[in-house]
């Protein structure tokens, strides 16, 4: 067996194991829902959409200002999608009569949870993940050019991001892994698209222009990835990071898309 086939077999086994294992990963969520007040750091407490009872001392309509929480607890409301079951934290709740401190424990829910509509959406999302991952494997095994490999790279980003986000880890490790999954998926999407574009361009690109594009694209992707790492680290400690930083990162991301599309 050649090294290439060995790597493909290993990749295939990892993908199959991850796809089949995702429904069995314990899922934990807050026993209430929230929505943002004026798109700011203040969250309004809502009844749980999956039917979980509200923690004692917490009422619908209470406000949670993320600035009142310590970084460890705040991260669960930012990008820590799956906390370990029974993880507890202390909420600082604002209501008309002042501040209240309310203990809360994450509750375990099923892989498909919530209303019938939510379950249909979740099942469709899982089916999409299976189909896209299968397409990626077919392209890796049967693809005959770089364009096929570029599309395959994009196909695996969904499984990569979903897999890392589903791991039940405490803060800040879950937050870090969640961000790694998101940054990796976005970066690999750009790389896959660029590989497809360069492959399809073929001999239309001169060697000099091809080298220049490689350097420009590598600079943009590296800047985007490093900028996201900085943003993620800073945002963990200070949610008041200037919105301009996020706008700059989005602009760099758009440039990354524009290079292969142009």
C-alpha cells in the first residue's frame, strides 16, 4: 500500500468514526434561552426552548450583562458550545430591584432536542454533514486534479468545525477549541477555494503571476488567521474590544475570497 493510500484510508476511518460518533457525544446546554439586547453584551433571559426548568432564583426577563461575569463563566455564553454535564457557574443577574447572584448548572439534552421544527432542522444539519463529508471522501479517492482536492478540503471543514465544537470541555478549553475549529474551517475554506481557482486557471496564469498570487494569498490568510487568534484571546478577557477589529478581520476575510474569485 502506498503512503497516499494509507493516508486516505486513515482519513476515511477518522471521518467515519467522527460522523458516527457525533450523535453519541453528551450535549449540555443552559436551562434557559437568551437573546441580545440591542446587539450588545447584555442578554435577556427567556424560557428554555427545549423545556428545561428555569434555575431557582432566575426569572424570564432578567438581564445578564456579560461584563459582570468572570472570563471563565462569560466564555460559556460566547463560544463554548458544549460544556461538560453538571458544570456550574454563578450568574450575575440584573432586574428592577438590583443585582442577584444565581447558581446555574448546565443540563444534558439529547442529540435531537427541542420542538419538532428544531428536531427537523437538527436532523437535516446532520444529514448535510454526512453528505458533504462523503462527497469530500469521494473527491479525495477519485479526484484527478487539484480542483477536486480543493473542493474536498472545503467539504471537510464542516466536520472539523462540528467535531471540535461538540467536545464537552470546560472553559476556557472549550472556548479555545471552539475558536480553533471556527478559524480552521474559515481558513481552509479560503485555501480550498484558492486551490480550485488556480487549478482551473491552468496555463492562463504565467509563472510570475502565479508566484505573486501565492505570496499575496499566503499573506492574507496568515494575517487573517493570526488576527483571529489575537481577537479570540483578547475577547476572552475583555468583551469591549473595539468593533473596528472585527470589521478589519471581516474585510481581510472578504479579500481572501476575492483573490481566487478575481
